[in-house]
């Protein structure tokens, strides 16, 4: 360890050189993650709409078959 006394200047330097870059790296990683999540979320929404249409069509077919029977 350094023999340098722990002062506000030393803490500010440590923050600037160690903590701030790490937080910036984490924020960048989260931004990329959020962008990928938004893309995946869009795909899930599209799939959900397709299933909703298929379910509606299924119920219409079942009702039509009951009328035929």
C-alpha cells in the first residue's frame, strides 16, 4: 500500500482513475444489453400477436364445425 495520506484529493483521484471508468464500462454494457433486450422483446410481441390470431381462428373454426355437425 501507498504511504500517501488519505485525503479528499487522493480519494478524488482514485474515483477519477478507477471508479468512474468502471462505472462508464458498466453503463455501456447495460446500454448494449438493453438494446438487445428491446429487440428480443419486439420478437416476443410479434409472436404473441401471431398466437392471438391463431387462437381466434381456432375458435372460429371450432364454432363453424359445431354448426356443421
